[in-house]
C-alpha cells in the first residue's frame, strides 16, 4: 500500500527581483500593444464608416436616377436674344429644345440699343458711293 505519491499543484510563489523586472517589462509592453490595437481598431472603424457613408451616398444618387429615369449632365446650349420680345432663350444644341426662357436684363437690352445707335450713326455718316465713269 502506498503512503505517498508525487503530484503537481499550481501554487503562489514569490518572484525574484529579476523575474519581477521581466514581468513588469512584459506588462508595459502588452499595455502599449493593447492601446495601439484599440487605436488602430478605432481608426479602421472610422474609415469603414466613412467608406460606407460614401457608398450609401452613391447608392442613393443612382437610385434616384433609376427612379426618375433621367440624370443631370452638362449639355452645350446657346442663348438666343430676342430684342423684340425682350427675352433670352436657352436652347439645347443636341435636341434644339428650349430649356429656359427669361426676361432680358437691362444691360442686355442696353447692348442692343447701343448697337442700334452705332449702326444708325454709321449709316448717317456714310459716304455715298460714286457711280463709275464707265456706267
């Protein structure tokens, strides 16, 4: 019959000064590493949130285009000045459609009046053409 047997138990043991220094150094390193990981995770979460917001915005823009079956684009147009009716019409060059009509502004109408005065002044001061001697 056995009176004793060898076993292993996990028991508290006092650290030597060298062991304490090593464990303290390890603890400080782990604290720094945890802080860095948390900071990195926060930065990544913020970046992911920004990317998701950008994607959501693009998705909403495209959904509106699909829903309306149209989108706004830059289109070459011409402005036509109607000095009789005092209107300015904006006309698409690709379709010929009038997309906007507005009242002529005072300075635009004034330009036409100045041009008309110049033409009249030039006509009044014009030198008559001579008939050729052959004629």
